[in-house]
C-alpha cells in the first residue's frame, strides 16, 4: 500500500506527540527490527528540544512503567 507509514523517524514521532497531546509518552517497539529510520536517542533528544521532556517515560523491555501524570522530569530506565 502506498502512503502507509510503518516506521517513524524522530521528527515524525514528535510531530505525532504534539498532534495527540498525551499526558505520557512511552516509546515502544523502537528496537524490534533493523529498519527504523532513527534511533530512540534521536527521538528522546527531539522530544526534549520540543519542550515535551516531562511527559516522556522510557521503559526497558519486559519492565513496567507508571502511566500516571508525570511530576516533572523524564523517567529513564
């Protein structure tokens, strides 16, 4: 199918976060296979540059993350 987005780069990811405006953003499936357009670190940096860092929660594979509203500052694994 033409026009179907399968992966996003860091810019597209942050644009989607801005569009949806979630209270918490948890990137997942960022290392499932080798065709991603940019690494998670690029998304994390761009997310911070967009003044959204306090909404970001990172979680290690197999771990859990609290989805409650952030109290400021990002949670990193």
